[in-house]
C-alpha cells in the first residue's frame, strides 16, 4: 500500500471510465463491446464454478495432505442458483422473518454508514496532513516516511485493542459507542491513501502555474482554491476511491474483531456458523459485502463525473 | 467561480515567504530528510513514555513499551511460531498471487478479449473486502486448513500485481516496436528483448505493493475463524482476555512481519533494477 | 573592447534615465545574480544596467545561458538578485508585483487545463476581485483582440499551440498592465503562426501603449518587434551591446506590417544585431567562425 498504489488502482477505473467522454459512434460501439465482454467475463467465472462443481471430485483435489482444489459437495460449493433462491427465502423459519436479501441489505447499509463516517474522518485528516506537508516541507520530511512505513504494516491488527480503548472513553454526556470504534478503524485505513494522494495532487501543479500565481500576487488560500485543489483532483479521486474501499474493508474487519452486532461483518461470521445446515445462507452476506464495496467505490466515481472538467489532463494522457 | 476577496493582494506576502524559505542548500536538505523523521519518531516515543509513566495512562489503554517487551520475552516461542505461521501463509499467497497475476496480465496484454473480460472482475476485486470470503473458503477447503488464508492473501496480492504488470506490458514505445519489426524479430524475441525488460520495473513495483497486502490479508483472515495459532488469532484472543500488553506484543510482531515483507520486496526491486537502471523510462 | 561597449551602453542608459526618470518602466542598476549549484557557483548575471522607458519595446537576445530569462525573472520578482537594484515604475519589484503593474507570458502557454478559454483569461481578474459583469466584458474584449471569441467555451486541450499562446497573451493583458514581460512566448510555434503572432503583438503593444520586455533567441523576431535590442553574452551573463532599431524612422510602431520584413532596413538591422551577437561571443566563447551562419531571416 504505497504511494504508487493509488495510481495503479486508479488506472483501472480510468480505463473503464474513459469512453464516457467520447461521443463518436465507433467509440460508443467499442464501449458496448467492452461492456458485453465484461459480462462475458463474469459469466465465465460462474461457468467455471458450476463446471468444476460438476466434474471435480467430491473431496476436492489433494496433493499429499494439501487440498489445492475445493470439495465439490453442495455443502462446500452450493449451486449458484441455490444461492440466489436462498436470498429470496426468509432468513429463519420464525414467523414474519425477513427474506435473507433484506437482512443482508440492512446490515450492509449499517456497515456502509459506519464506513462512510470513517471515510469522512479519513478525508478530513488525510487532506489536513497533506496540506500541512505541502505547506511546510519540514513537515513532509518528518511525517511522510512514517506514513509510508505505516502503510506497510498491518495496523488493522489494532482492531481488537481499539475496542478496549473506546469502552473507557466517557466525556460528560458523550459516551463512546461501539460503532465509533469500528468507524475509527475504518478511518485509519482510509486515511493513508488519501494523505498520499492529496499530497501528490497538491504538489502536482507545474512550476509555470505556481509562478503565474506568484506574479498575480495570489495569496496562499486563493492559490490553494484556484490552483492546487483543482490540480489535485486527478490524484484525489483515485485516492478517495481507494480510501472508500479501505474504509469498507476496515469496517467489515473491525465489526468482526470488535464483535459489533448488526453489520455485515457480524452476519458473515454468524451465517458461516450455520453453514453446515444451510450452506447457501453463508453466501448472502458475501454478495452483500461485494455490492457494498462496489457501491462505496461507485459513489466516489460519481464524484469523478461531477468533477470531470478537472480531469481533462488525465483523459488526454 | 465567484470573485475572490480583495485581500489576495494583502496575502501575497505569504506566498513570497513560502518560496523564499525553500532556499535550502542541497546538503541541508538531505540532512533534514534524515534528521526530521528520526526526531519526529523520538518525539512520539517520548510522548508515549511520558503519558504512561507520568500521565498515569492505564495499562489497558496504552501499555508502556517496557511491559510490551516483557510480554514479548515471556511469550517468545509462541510469538515466533505465530509469526512463522502467518508469514508462511502470506508468502505462499504472495507467490501464487504473483504468478497468477503476471500470467493473466500477459494473457490480457496479448488478447484484447481477455483484457475486456477481466476488467470488471479486477476492478471489483480491487474494491470489495476480500476477507469476506474467509468463512466460505474455510468450509470449502476444510476448517483445519490454512488454505483459506493463503487463498485470500493470494487474491489480495493478485490485484496490484495484475494491474501493474498489465500496465508494464503496455509501456513499450512504438519506436521500439517498429525497430523490432524492422529487425524482423519473432514474437519470442520481441518478448525477451523488449516487452519483458520494459515491464520488469512495473512487475516488481506490483510485487512490492502486494507484499504488505498479503501480510495484512493473511492476518486479518484469521479473525474470521479457522485454526488458531497465527498472529491474528492470538491478537484477538489476548485482547479478549484483557491481556493488552500481550496483544501489543503480537501487534509488534505483525508490524515486524509486514516490514520484513516490504523491505524484502523493496530490496528485490532495487537489486534487479540496478542492473537495468533505466528500465522504466526508456 | 567589451568594456568599452558596456561603458557606452551604461552612458546611454544614464542619459535616458536622467531624461525621463518617472516614466522608466524598468530600471536595473548593477545587478548580479549567482546560483548555488552542486558543482559550484554559477554567475548568471553580472553588472547589468538597463532602463526600459514607458511604452518602449525592448528585446533581450543572446545564446542560451546568457541570463536573459533570469533577468526577466528578476524583473518579475520570481527570483531575487544577489546584489544590485531593480525597480519597476520606481517601486521595488515585489511592490510592483503586489500592485500588479505587469502582465507576464511564458514560453509555454501555461493555461489551466480545467478552465475554459474564457475562464483562463478571467483568472487574474478573478483573483483580484473584479466583479463578474466587468470581468465578462473585459474577457470578451480580450478574446476579440486575439481573435478567439468563438473559442471562449473551449478547453485548452481542444486548441492548437498557437491558439493557446494567444489565450496566454490575452491573459497577460487582462489587467491592462503598463508593462508586459514575455519569455520566448512564440518559441514553440511554427514559423507561419509565429509571424502572425508577432504582427499581432506589435499592434497590441501599440494599442495599449504598454512597455514590453521580450526575451527571444531569434534575431529577426527581435528586430521586427523592438525599439531596442539588448544583446547579451554568456558565462557570465552580461549585456554586450544595446542596438537601437532604426526601423521606426520610416514608420511608427503601429504601422509595422509584414512588408517590413522585406525592407532593406530590416536586413541591415538583422545584420547589425547578428554582428553584435558574434562580437560579444568573440572574447573567447565563439564556437563558430564569423560568417559561417547564413542570414537567418526568421
């Protein structure tokens, strides 16, 4: 998770979104072809799943003791259509139980909310750090190495410890809630890519532009507003998207490790525990988590459409 | 785009100040680059000590460095075996992820259809919480197997390696391709003498990025059940039984493991690229 | 020999200054500029004296490394001199910059890619708090002047290099500066566009009555545009000669047109500047024998 990662991941999205600017007919048909091939890719994964399930041995493929391909029993690999059917069925046999998909959707919404809170904190802190480091190079020298190093260490391991912190915090009428611990961990993961991306972006204006603003006797704040922030957009967007993805991952993991009820992380564990009797049910929250990640990253991509004028250089490149 | 305030001119001085304060000589700058982070690190460590010893911060909030070290010494064998277990999972995952990532990227670079088919899957893999697969992987491969964690580490490291490698394969310049064509080079020669050398730095960057991801993923996957004994599960159990210093000791070990992976891949990158200094920019 | 030239140049400078002190757009007195680099100290400028009167068009010409761009950056307050004194309209360069007494254009157009042509031209007005109605009117005028009215809503990446440069020039004129600083603004353009832009610039400068300090490495360009051509030599960067252009004896500046490029006085001036350039290089740094270059009639 170093500075470069922003760009690498950003690259995918840029490549996917690029045709949006083009209006010519050949471009549109190419877009359509790309879209259809994309669907074909997803379908081929499904075919692979069902194909292996049909032809593969029940006990999987073992080399010595190590199982290198999974078991193909319905318990280990349920049929895709069974998973879909299960989503529509009630979550438990109790009367009035919601269908599985609704339970998953509610849990995903809760997690999305927590992740969004964490992301927002991560954006504020990350952009704040970037501004600090852009303004004073000494701050960049002092902080940046630590930020890069901290990206290489599994700080998410702190998750169980953070919960113990939270349970002791009580300031006046304000009482630390468990979900805040989860949001804190989510913000922690979101903050790193945003800091690095924002710093790169704020430092990205060409010398000629910086000097132009200097000849205009433009102050720090107006240069920030008219030059540095607009120029940072192409760097900020992938960073924000990565931050959103990280916030979701952090929220899911933190829910599991802090034992927070109601979110998708909890459902993952809970339904996996029931998998021996109800194997399809365990896949419900997985689909939920996948859609959650896509929604989070997609929302940031929407931001990119709003800010498309600031991405002209990116599209031209 | 409203008009800015008239105090732009008043503020002009600050812009000037920022420019002129940058006039450090190259030597001062390189010194500061080393001194600044070290002093910042010492500052944080000092504040930590101060908080714990003088400020009276409770042990469960922030154990003092000494008590963490004490736990580290007491549980040394467990720390080592846990680090080895998680480290092995991460390493296997990284190796498999690298291999698959590079091969698939080569295929995607060669055939446009493969690229188009993989694009949405890779884009999705990059943003979804892969660890969510941990519980079902455990039931697919057996609850006593480490395979689920290795698979998650592999998928997590696959993403940046695939993306970087694909990008690297696309870096060959038209002038070089024309040159190879003029030499009537066959596709094997083209790969050996042009495509691979151009892509090499990108592949290595991908592996370096993936190294930390592999460790994080293997460790976090342990929170989702399966056999105990790795760093992740030990952190969780220690924290659950209020043994915070011990939890911190395992956290320390996982930081060391993450750094080890990062530095090893960084060294690999430097080593290989030193022989081909301009691999990326030609 | 070069000292002699320097002295005579300084004398003229002194006379000019004495004659019209208040009107001097730019005054440079004994300016030195040294850069600290890894390999040692580089003397970019040494003992520079120069006065540019209000409304005067002065070109700085010389081989690369002669410090012509550095001199312009000092005037613009983008760098500080090591020693010596610079004033712009009698103020310090910093004050002149804060007061927005000059407009500037660089070799690259330097347009902000996320702003339309109109918004790029409006940028300095916006930064200095001009009301939006006045801003729109001014931008419309400027775009009309550079002939880009139809392109107001385009983005820079949709324009050719010449058009981008015209936008940059419009931007530099936005606040009706009394002084224009231009650092090889046409350097990246093709020959045809370049000549057209030169003609346009002469007209614009005459219309607005602004003084211009114009950095170039093209002799014909300097001759065509200028009232005086300042010839500089490198290592250390010095003014070796100041050549007054005698073209305007026949025609006022506003009457200069492409016809001028074919007049004999134009070629005489080109020859004079070229000889000044080679003479300046003669004291040790000449890398080509005199006369080896053909007449560069760009």
